[in-house]
C-alpha cells in the first residue's frame, strides 16, 4: 500500500483525525528528549519493561530571603 499525503483531498484540520497522521504523530514530551534518553527508553522496552513518559514538574519558585538588618543604638 502506498499512502501519499500530498494527494489527499482532506484539509489540514482533518489530517489530525487521519489514521496515518495518528501513527506518525510524535507523542507529547518525546521531542524534548536527548538521543541518550531515547536509547535508554528503547533498551528498557526491549528488555520487556513498559515505559511511560511522565510530565516534568515545574521548578519550585525561589523567594529570595533578605537578611534582617540589626538596629544598633
């Protein structure tokens, strides 16, 4: 079977619902991974582990603490 998306009569909005588009879509978060991280995931999958990508939490907000000034009389 040959699938030619260039000859498809669907609009770009409908492309998201296409089976081919769903198969070619990169899962969220995987585009940010380094080649080493992708290789590690592949090794775990080949070893039989079920790998699930979790969202990285936002870093905590750091509130600067200013030293209290001493009042000297």
